[in-house]
C-alpha cells in the first residue's frame, strides 16, 4: 500500500503581489475538487475512508488538524490502529497526498479555515467507495476538542 506523502509548495512575491504554488503536484489523476469550510472549530469531520479513491489536501486559509489511519479490515477495522497526526497551515503551502486505503478525520483549528480537496474519481463513484465511522471510533484518534 502506498504511503502518505507531502508535496511542498512555495511562494513567489514581487511588487505586484504574490503567487502561491505547488509545482511538483502532478494533477494527471485528479478528476474533481471541492472546498470544505466548517461552521466552527468544534466540528470533527471523520472518520471517512476510501478503499479505491485517493485524496490530496491543501489548506487555502487557516489551520487544520488532520488524522490518518491505515485501514486493516474494511468491514470491521481494529479500533486501536496507529494514527498519524498532522497540523496543516495555509502558510506552509504544502499538499498532503492520502493514498487509497486510509481513513481521515479533520477539524479546523481557526475560524474561517478552508480546505481544498482533490479526488481522483468522479462523484458518482463515491457511493461505492465510502466507509465511515464515528469520530471516536479509533481509540488513538487524538481529536480532542481542546487541541
């Protein structure tokens, strides 16, 4: 199974303003994108996983906490699986690539934070590759509302 990886971006700035970029991001596989903006910083979105689909996450504004779990058994995953935790800042200008086989849970850490998500399958496919569990399903989740 592929591993989670970071694709670093940057910024170019001159008298006209700035351009944020992630030039090393190959978008060949991308079929669609969407932007998530939570109503508040208490909401935890997750857990959601895809057996076939992969995602790329980029913070447009603010900060997000992203937790990842590699799913072992799709019908009934172990609740004590190890969890990876990432804090994603818009100022970091990086993309986190989450390959197929992982579950995600995230929440905004600042009001007004926006998360851009790229997906490699059309929306119609989502209904056949969508696995969900409550936010507290995995005991190592670390998604405390008091981060």
